C-alpha cells in the first residue's frame, strides 16, 4: 500500500495527459476503458510509474475514441485514475480537479485501502472534496439535432463550471457524433438549434361586419328594450291604482303589460340574432 512517501519514490510523468492524440484509428468500448483504469490501479500498487503513465494514456484514448455513450461509472473511473496519475506527475491542483469530478459523479465511492493507505494525501484529498460546495453549472444551448450527454448523464442541459467533464453528443440517428474531455469552464461547440422565423406571412383576412344587419339588430334590440320598459311602467300603474286591487277590474292593463313584456323580450332576442348574423354573414 502506498503512503506519503509514494510521490518521492515514483518518477515524474514525462508526457502531459493533454498530449494524447485526438485522432481515432479505432473505437473503444466501455470495457476497454475499465480495463485501462484497472491497469492504472495495478501499476499504482506496484509503484510502476511507467505503466501508470501508459495505462492512463490508454484510458484517455478510450474515452476520447469511445464507440458508444459512456456510463457514469466509466467516466468516474477515468477521472479517478487520471487524478492518481496527475498526483504522481506532481500536478496536485489538476489531480484535485480530476478527483473532484470523480467524486461528483459517484459520491458514494470509497477508495480501497489496499490501493491508497489511510494516511495517504490522495485519500485525504478525496475525502475532503466531499465537503466542497458545488458551483453553478454553465447552461448548454439546445442542439440543432440529437442530444447531449455529460459525464454519462443523457439529455444534459448544463456542464460543470469548476471541474473537468466528459461531453458526448449524439446525432439525429442516435449515433455518437463526438466525445470531448473538457477542461473546467469550457462550453463545447456544436450546431445550436435556431427557432424558425416566418417572414412575409400575411395575417389571416378579417371578415367585415354586415352593416345593414348590424343596424337592423341595434334598432330591433332598442325597440325590444323600449317594449320591456313600457311593460314595466304599465305594471307600475296598475299596481298603484286602488280599483285594480281586483285583477278583474284591470284586465286590459294586465293584458297590455303581458303583451309589451313578452313582445319586448322576443324583439330584443331578434335584435341580438341580427347582430350575430351581421358578423357571420360579413357582407356590406
């Protein structure tokens, strides 16, 4: 098991991780990435710095040249072993960011004690990162087609702003279009969705209101209203007369009231119908 003296016992890695070629003569499965990650851990146990360097480069190539969408477990394993290699190379800030990425993706993961001792700086770093506050993510524009995957999570709408991440894009046919190991704060470039703009589309024609029917409707409604008012006045007159205490004495006024009232209602309804017809017919 490796303790605090591990860094001094290992030779510093000579090749920066970012120098791995992005060209992909072949594609790799998630199992290839997991195999490379296990190779890094085994070399770490044996204090084989050359093998750590080679296996970490293989893991990075397996990510950048992935044949399909990577799972969260795949991405977390990659960032963990990358963090080990960066720590071994003496780049502690980079190692911290890589381990932060692994910790964010798989927060329940615990580094085995046979890989990293209880008092090793990497274990202390990894455990402490659990308490670091999460920064606000950077939003991702909607793609023109397909979907976006970040750290194995599909339909992503944002990327982490404070740590590295793995970005993948799927085209409209469901095929993997690209995979990028992105630095903190980077927004991957791709064709964004542009809402359609309709130019020169005329507004739908408005049907004119029939003037003659509208005038007739207004006049009819007014006549009906006048009839109902007259009916109310007649009723008021008959109720105020003493001789009309018996309805038999004022049958004429009562019939007049009823005629005016019912007629007013009918005429007003006819006026409203003419108004609706004015809009429906639409002729002048």
